[in-house]
C-alpha cells in the first residue's frame, strides 16, 4: 500500500508492480489520471506504461500482510497516519483482526527527522527509510528516474523498539525492492542515516533561488556546517556522506530523460507551484532543534523564511534572496 503518488511514491509503485500486488493511494489530479490512464514511467532502461490500482485514502481496504508505505511529503505524514491508524484490518476470511496502527508495519520514506516521531503517536511497527533516488515528477501522469545501473537505493531500519512484525516487514520489503533493481541497506541506526542525509537536504532549497552557482556552493557549505553544529548540540549522531552510499557504481542523473542535477524535491514542489513543501521539516528542523537546545541557526532559519514567504506567494523558481543568504554565510564564516 503506497500512500502518495508523487515522484518517489509513483516510482516505487511502478517498479514494485512488477514484483507484487501494489495499491497506490492518490488524490486530486493524480488520482483522476491514474484511475483513467496508465502511469508513464521513464527510466534509463526505457519508457513504459504501467497500469496502477489507484484509490482515495477513504476507499482503502486493508488486509493482514499489507505494508503501509508512506510516500507523502513530511508535512502531511501526521494527518495521513491519523487517517490510517484506526482503519480495520481484515483476515483472508474477511474478519476484522485489529486496526492498522496495532497490526500493520508502516514505512516512512520522508526526508528529515520528524516522520517517524509523528507516526509513533499511533503506529507500533515503524520502519524508517532513507531514499536515494533521482525521481522527477513535474507533469501529472509521468515520472522519470535517472538512476543506473540501479533505479536507486534505500536504507531501512527500525528507529525505536524493534518488533517482530517490523523485522519481518523489513526482510520482505527489502527482498521486493532488490528484485526490482533497487539497492537496499538494512541498518540498526536509521536515525543516524536520516541525520546524515539532512546535512545534504538543508541545501535543497537553494536550487529555487536565482544567482551564481559558486554562491550556492559557498552558502550550501555554510548551511551544512551550521546544521552539523545544531545536531551536535542536540546530541543527534550523524555520519559521513559515504555512509549514504549503497552502490559505489551508481549514477543518479540521465540527461537523455531530462533527469539532471539541481531539480530535487523542493525544486519540483516550487516549480509546480505546490501549496506546501518540505522546507519546514528540513531547514525548519534545524531551526527547531536550535531553539530547543539554545543555539543559533541563522542561515537555516533565513532560508526557511525566504522559501516560506515565496511559497505563500505561489512558489516558482529563480527566486530572489540568495544575496541575503550570502551575507549571512560570510558572517558565519568570519566567526
């Protein structure tokens, strides 16, 4: 059960449909399109049409053995988890055996550090996932993935108390992913992996700002350094970038299908003019942790404010604001 049909959700649904039964939960124009048409799935291996079983969340029928894969953006995780939590789960005979929150494993594919905590308010069997996939969704009904030789990679692990249901789900989900050419690393410290990725993700928002690439590189380094200081103050462990690598031979981009660097999830949200984005759970996560632990995070706080204001005005790309970040970054480096 893949909840969310954006870039990552649609990519996983299309790939996994070759291996197992997949139901994708969608909404709005995505749902309307997928009910009437196949998904156009473009990869480096070619283009194919994939017919998906798409439903609205209130139409979902849950069964024992289902795995709930949350592929919505971080800001929507709490609402989705609450909606799913007390839905009945049926046995093969049709009897209700319990609720989703009690009986089914849930996989969180989100960036940032907040999704697992949000889900834990309801669900007992939580699997955190860090996704490494160059997926692009800018047009309804089409998703492009530039990864090769694999489609991408996923780190999987239980962030809190390990449960038997969670362990079984990791083993089965990992086998399904590997069978459809997605690399998997099973880890005992998924929180560390997620913290390592957020050091990269805090730079995503720079892609929507106009300006010189050299400025973006310099500001990005300052954003990452600030995030490291905040994570250290919060006593949240993180690793090196190499800890994210699952397949050293992997290439993420393919210009032949228009999957190029600089168009990650935040850029895609702003390019579509989406009404919400992940920035509040990336740069905003660093701002939150800084406030909770008595340290400053002026760069991450400023980028969050710039993009929050821009989103309120309709989003877009090539936005103003890089100059003000450059001044803050220079001051940060000076100190």
